[in-house]
């Protein structure tokens, strides 16, 4: 069992660089700095776009409005207009954040510059995101339904309680492993192809990377939306 | 060292075998979804959403196999 964890640690840390910096004894890895870069980018773009809001939007503001509208439409299809508006801040943030983090691997120098890499290609980041969804789901469930939220652990039959618990634990596990496995696998395929033939040949892998990055962000948001929807769904 | 060879074969089998089932399942799901889209083009959006959801659940099985393969490869010394 111990060897298993060493193995998964090796796999997760393959291509891991030495910590970039140390602040108050906490090691800052390249994944953290890349996430800071993504955060700075998102905050900067949103700030620039909303600094001078106009009724008839154009340029950057127009683009962001399009993104928000499309996301709202997509979430409305899954959980209904009212709920989609209510839980929009969390779900849209998760989608945009994961999408931009996945696309970090397309930046020139990603993986070779010591402070730039794909944050979602480490298990720590994806487990963190999945735990966010996990806690948010139960928080909204309890907030919406009160103590009667815990009744759904005993449905349809009380003796299925252990199975329901296992189901709840498997949700964040599969959510994080799916994102990590896809992005990490994609990165590995690109690196392997690049080390064999550096010209032209890795290109299809990168196009697939664009596709899978978007699909994984989409799937993560879709599943989070469905989990929140089922947790806050009233029995009527 | 023969142990490393056995681990390498185990890794190859882990990912190789775990692609077969989800591959068949995804093919079946995609073909049915496309048939449904052809029959009812107006419902294409809804079908696509549930198709991607179904594919993601099947994809997870392959990803577990891939992860096991990576763990095994990490044990080769």
C-alpha cells in the first residue's frame, strides 16, 4: 500500500520542478505561481472590461457579456433559470478558471520556464477544486433544505445509508481524477511526441489539447451544476 | 531486472484493457446519439449535453486505468 502512494506521488510529480520560492517556510511550487498568473490575468481582464461600463457594449465588454450570457444559458438548461442565476457566481468562476488553467499548457515555454506550467496537471489542484464543489454542494443543500437535507442519505431505504455515503465520497474523487488524468495524460502525450520528433508531429496532440481542455472544463462545471441541483432539489 | 519487466507489462495491460470496455460503450452511446440527432435535429442541443455527460462518465473508467498505469510506471526503478 505504501508503495502505491509512492507510485502515485511519483506519477503526480513527474516533471515537477524544484520549488520556485519559499515564503515564511512555505514552498511555492510552479503550479502555485501559474495559478497566480491565471488569477492575475482573469482579474486584470475583468477589471479592464468593467472599468467603464456602457449600455451599448463594444470590444472587450461585449466579449465578456457574450461569455456570461452563453454560460447562463447553458446552466439554465441544466438547472433552470432561477437556480442558474443563484449559483452562477460559483459555477461560472469554476468554468472560466479551469478553462484558462487548462490552456496554460499552450503558452510558449510552459513546462520549460521554471515558474510556468499547467496547474491542473497536478492532483493537488484538481482535488482542491473537487473539494470546493463537494463542500459547496452540501452547504447549499443544508442552506436550502435545513436539517431535512440529511434525509436523502436514507432514501430510498434506510439500509442503503452506507452506499449513499460511498456515493458522496466517490463524487469528488472521480471529479478530480477525471480532470487530472485528462490534462496530465494530454501533457504527457505532447511531451513524449515532442521528445521523439520535435517538428510538426506534436501539433495534432496540441489541437486535441485545445479540445479536451474545453471539454474537461465543461464537464466539471456540468457535473458541479448537477450535484448542486440534486442537493437543493425539493421533494414536491 | 525481471520485476521491472513485469511491472511494465502490468502497466501496459492496465491501460490497454481499461480502454476496451469504455471504447465500446462510448461508440455505442455516440452512434445512438447521432441516430437520435438525425431523427430529431431540433433536439440536438439537449442530446449533445447528455451525450457529453455520458461520455465523461465512461471516460472516467479509462482515466482510472491510465492513473494505475502511471502509478505502476512510477514504481519502475
